[in-house]
C-alpha cells in the first residue's frame, strides 16, 4: 500500500467511522415516532449508511490503488495542481471566517433562535388529497364522486350496551342523533342511525310500549349496517360537509364535549376513517422537534463517549442545532406545511451535518496536536476538507434534486427542503464551525489533541 493511501486511511477512516456512529444514532431518533413507517424509514437509512461505509472500505480503496497504478503521473500532477487551487480558496475563506468569527456566530445564534420560533407557526398538512398530483385521474374521480354523492368525509359514533335493543339504549341513540342535528346543522350532510330508521317506519310515533314492533319491521340488511346484536354494538353514521383540517378538528372537539354534556348511560366513541387519517398524520408530524432534539442528544452522548471530552462533543453538535433552526425558518418563509416526509428532516439534518462537522473537527485536532496555532489549524482543516465536503454535498444535492420534479407535491416539497438543508449544512460546516472553533477553541488545554 502506497504512503498516500495509507495516510488517507489512517487520517480519514476514524473520522468517517465516528461520523457513521453519530449519524446512525441521529437517524434512530425516528424510532421515537409512534408510526411504524417513520420507524422503518429511520432503520433503512441507518442500514444504508452502514452498507455505504462497508462498500467504501471494500471497493473504493482498491479502486484508488488501481487508479494510482494505471493513471499517468502527469494526470495525477494536474489533479494535484487543481486541488491546490481549491485549497488556497478555502484557506482564504477560512481566514476571513476566523477574522469575523464573532459576527458570524451572533448572526447564526439569532437566526437559528428565530427559526425555532417561526417553526412553531408552520402548519401540519393532514389532507391526503393534497399529497396527490392535482391533475391526476384518480383525484378527478374523487371529486366527481363527491359531486354525485356529497361529502366523502365521515365520522362514526360507536356505542355499546349490555342490552342494545332495550328502549333505554335506543332512547339514548335518539337523544344523541337529535343533538348532532340540532347543534351542527351546517357541518352535517346526512345522518344514519337506528332511531332515524324507527322514525321513518313509525312516522315518529315509536315509544317504550311499541318500539319492538317497529324494530322488527326494519329491513335486516339496513339494520345490520347500524345495529349488531351479536356484539351488542351499534353506530351512528355521520356524513360531513367539506371543511378544513382546522375546522374538522374543532368540530370533533365540540362533538365530544356535547356528547359528554348529555350524560348518557351508554358508552360512545368517535371513530371512523377520517379520524384515523388525521390521527395518523398528526402522529407522523407532531413529534418532529422532539425527534430532532433526541437525535442531537444521542449524537452528543455518542461523541462524548468517543472523545471523552465535553467541549469536543459540544462543538460537533452545535452547528447541527443551528441548521435545525434555520430549516424551520425556511419552511415558514416558503409557506410549506409539515408532511410525513418533511417531519423527518430533523433526523436527515443530523445525519448529513454530523458527517461534515466531524470530518473538519478531526483534522483540526490533528493540526492542533501537531503544534499549529489555533488560526492555522482552522485554516488548514477547512482548506484540506473543504473540497471533499463540497463535492459530497453537491452530489447529494444532485440526487435529491430529482424529487423536486415529482408530480406529487409531498415529494417535490421534500426534495426542495432537503436541498435547502444540505446547503445549510454546507454553510454551517464551512463558516459557522470554523467561527465556533475560533471562539471555543481558544481553550487549548480542553481542545488539545488526545
């Protein structure tokens, strides 16, 4: 093995392996979600990163060895000359980053703090139809169906009783049905319940003395849809008028309160596909900030165990926290809502940003340990790692950019925000991290090479 390759492995392999561990732990924060598909997404990302690391060791290194043997030395020298130009440019940037380090950090802290505030103003999109291509035939069919039969948004009031055919139970169903019709006339399109069927067949004259007569006159197939004696359960089917997610949530809250105020002696539950869809999507998106902060915490603990140094671990995760804040700001400025995909951006930010910061940090510690000054170590580490980090970011941006052109808005927005976050991760690694090292790195005893 030639000296260049050996030196590369000795210097970069530990840094890459450290970033692999930190990134994997960050992605596993998605397991905090209660939604299995989010958990599976985190697991597959973690597996993919591990596979990529193994392939880089087993395949990339042999390819580099063959390249050095096959490629003419003049071409290698030309590439070295091009790299030296990049190094000079990156060293120039690092020099002025160090010079204006306090200004950069103040801007970073304030903008990230505002980003976390604006993030709380970003709405959550829970309407599945907005995720579909708006010109798709399937969506057009849904709209046509809605024009024919009315609203397709429904909720179900499920009730259970020890004696479901008793007059008390049916009377309670009647009270609940009337309450829904009276209190929510603008929200309800149609209602279906056993009490309404009894009203139809008896012209509203059913009572405790004669209700069984009319109950037995009801068609069995209709009754079976609303009333099941084998399980002692029944339902009230409610078709709703079109409403926004906020209006639907408000309606459900008011409906639940009104049911409680009736003080019925049978148990009711509000359920239905609309409820399930809303709760599923809210579960996907509600814990997004908690998942991101958990990921940062796991990365910090892992780096603390590896470095056995509080400040080293802290410097590695601070730029990631900045990116999470900035990401929320861009979501707000672009007018995007959180979806099941964009809610995972925090974990992706950790995975991508951690790699960039650790690669620069490890080189910085190497130069510090070799006796270079604080400023020299920063400039050299950024200069030498700037090009591979930029190349890595640009190729990753290219890959995710394909999603932008998807007909599905949920994928397109996810692609745009991933590209934005990759750009922010690059800015954070090349500008904010050197400034951070310029300030906290003055504690030479703390940050000395260990």
